[in-house]
C-alpha cells in the first residue's frame, strides 16, 4: 500500500508552548486513518499544521512530494480540511455554498463544477432536498454534511475531517460516518480526527492515539478497539480490564 500522506516528526509551537511533539503518521491511498484523543490533545493543531494553516517544523509529504507551501497550494495538490467550526456562509443557499467549495481550486474553476455538484448531491440526499435553503437555517447534522460536501467540490484526494461528530445526535453521527465510509469506497483517503473514539475506530482502517501533543499508540483500528487501555479510557468500558 502506498501512502498518500506521510507526516514525520511534526512539531507545532504556540509561542513558548509546544503543542505537538514529533508527530508521525501516514494515510494510505483510499483508506481511513483516525486520530483519537481527549480535549486539548493537539488534534486540531495536527490537522491545521498538515494543511499549512499553522507553521510547523518536520516533514509533510503528500502524494510523493514535500509540502512547504501555503494552504492554496496544498488544496491544489488535492488536500482539503473540513474545520471543526464548519465555517459555512450562513446567508447563502446550500447550492451556492457548494459552488464556492469548487472555486477554491483555481485550476478547476468552472470546469465540471455542475457535474461535481450533482455527484455531491447524490451522496447527500438531504442536501439535495434543501439545495435552495439558506445554510444558516440547516440543522447541525445538515451543516456538517454541507461542510463535507463543500470540501468535496474541490475534488480532494485526501479529506481531513476535524471532529465531524461534534455536537450531533448519535443517529446523525451514524449517518455522517456512513457517508465517510462511502467516500472511502469512491477512492478518497480520509484523515479523521475525533473525540468520539468508538465511532471513529469503527469506520477507520488504522488509528493513532494523540495525548498531550504526542502520538502514544497506533495500530489497525480493529486492534485498538480491543486494546484494554483504549477500551477503558476512550470507549468507557469499565475499569476491570
Ligand atoms: P479539542 O478536541 O478540544 O478541539 P484538540 O485535541 O483539537 O482539542 P488543540 O485545539 O489542537 O486540541 O489544542 C492543543 C493545545 O494547544 C491545547 O492545550 C490548546 O489550549 C493549545 N492551543 C490551541 N490553539 C492555541 C493558540 N492559538 N494559542 C495558544 N495555545 C493554543
């Protein structure tokens, strides 16, 4: 299996405070890798550094080349980040939010945007039903779907999702993760950052545990699900191990 993303020895500092220490991980092409960990572990920091939103030291290799440039360049190479805050345009329709998502790819502007939009709407029937509705009037789950759909408009090869389950009811989380799984089947690689360890490990192929800015454990997601410490700390399965 070839890695589409390979991160080695990534460090991020907020002033004098180091938030990420020598983080290394890889995402295989067409697979889902997840990073789980508690509040404040550095999960968003990691994604933002990979995307070039935050300055970092270390190595980010994407599709065989080292990424040193700005966000726009990384988007053009095929990376996309759906941030935790979703950042939609509330006073614009679902459809216009989607079209703006395609616009970030300067190289693709206009080209095939309608086809990509039709594909995205097929993936999210709820968005299809609401295509003329203002984004600000959507439910939390629909907003998350729109944020993912908008990212897909840039036709990414790697989609990075920052806590897509945040603030959503369990049924909606299941729906979102079902779609994430369908995306893998379409060939997009996914780096999923989550506090909801159970949902993330169920959908992922490989997992990393990030604690206090350090990757402390990694392995196939199915193995992590059965790891006694993970079960106790992150899956709430009691302390009798
Ligand atoms: P959460 O699940 O709560 O979003 P997280 O795992 O994504 O947590 P980060 O948001 O990456 O964690 O934060 C990692 C650490 O860096 C925390 O201690 C946080 O307080 C700190 N931090 C994050 N952003 C900044 C900033 N702009 N300036 C200073 N410290 C920051």
